[in-house]
C-alpha cells in the first residue's frame, strides 16, 4: 500500500505559481489564434476577462466550501483550472481538456497526493454538469455553484451593460438586459443545493432587482418587454 507523503494542503507560493501558469496559458491561447481566438468578437472573451472570472469563481467556491465543510484546497485548485482551456478548446470539451491540463501540471509540480490530484481533476471535468447537483461530490458541487454565481449580481449586470455598448444598443434597452441577469439568477436559484450558495444567490438577486427598479424609475419609456438577444456564451461555463 502506497503511503501519502504530503497532505492536501496547498501553500500560498504554490497557489501563486498556479495563478501565473493559468494566466500565461490563457494569454498564449489567444496569441496562438490567427483570427484573434474563438468568439473574440465580444471584448470580454479575452485572457484578462477569463482570468478575472476564474479568480471570482475561486473566491466564491472557497467561501461555499468553507461554509459547507468541503475540502477548500481541492476546491480552490479546481477553480483555478476549471476554465483554463476555455479559449482554445470547443465549449463541449473545454472541461475535459482543462482537467487534462490540471493533471499534467499537478503531477509535474510539487508532490501532491494522487488522491488530491484525482479529486481536483474530477471537479474540473464535471464543472459544466447540467443535471441534478446532488449527484456530484461536495467539492465539485461547490465549484459548479460558484461558476454559476459569478454571472449573477453586479458582475453579470456590468457585463450585460458592457454588451449593450458593444452592440450599439441604447440605454433604453438596459432593463431588458438586466432582466436577462435576473432570469439567469432564478435558474441558478433553482439549481443550487448548498445553503451557502442559496444565500449568496438570494443576496445577489435582491441587488439586481433593486437596480432594475432604479433604472425603470429614472429612464422614460424603458423597453423591458422585448426578448434579450441570444447570448453566444450562454451555455454552461
């Protein structure tokens, strides 16, 4: 029977090294694309945006993990790698490709136990899971919930308003776009399993509702009945 030499604790230096690797990988993914990269017609489909999303998910996932009693180290590392292949792989396989990159990195940097590596890679590979989250192990569920939450609230609202400018839409469409954030938030609210994630999505939805009401009270003839345009990145992240 093999004896694990090192427990699952990940040092601050190791996390910093992982961050640097992930950002450099994302940047290289964009640079290697002759046409500027997959779906780069929206400005937030970039290394900087994707890395910011990854850091947001890491913080959210760690918060959920701590409150739910999950292994925070597994969750933090899985969050860092979960979208590493997002810019150079098809959407349908980016999770699997990300798990492969994570495994190669963890097995060649440091002395992480095989069980730790397996749990991280499982979470990365399953982070786009679309069925009942109760089917997943706790660490994977924390990651999936955090990934969904990042597009709900102030961050999701700001991205929708940025999209308005990029599409040359006027402020008259703002409530319509914010409604898309609320729709997404309600879907997340229905899917999350943990009390921690449920509390977070409730807080975020409350703020978005308040913002939409503020818009509608101050912008005349606000058009919020039309359907929002299809989001090319609406599929699970």
